[in-house]
């Protein structure tokens, strides 16, 4: 699981990305709470459709490779600086 974000994210965003280990949970259709280890991929991309398309490709590849039912994707505008 850990290699997928870097393998498919880094070529699309060579300026950098961050991969975090996380633990997630959700309620399955039968009502049970499911828990699993997961990855959080943080990408700072310029606004526009190109970046969204590339992020969508990463999500689709991760979903396919890891056999996930769904992938959470959060996109929002932000102001970032490195000091």
C-alpha cells in the first residue's frame, strides 16, 4: 500500500508531495464499523483542471491497485509559503 502514493503521485507532481500513515474508519452497508490502516497523500498543486485531472488519475490507480470501494479526495484553495 505504501508504495502506491509515491509511485503514481511523484511522477505527476515532481515538485513534491507528502505521504502520511493514518488509520481510518467508516460504517459499512451492513452497519458495522470498519477500521483499517491507510495513507493520506498531500499534494499542493496549482489551481486548474490539469492538477485536478492528475489527482483523479492517482485516486483511480490507488483504488484499482488496493481494491478500494472508494477514495476520499478533498480539494480546496489555500495559500502556502515555505519559510
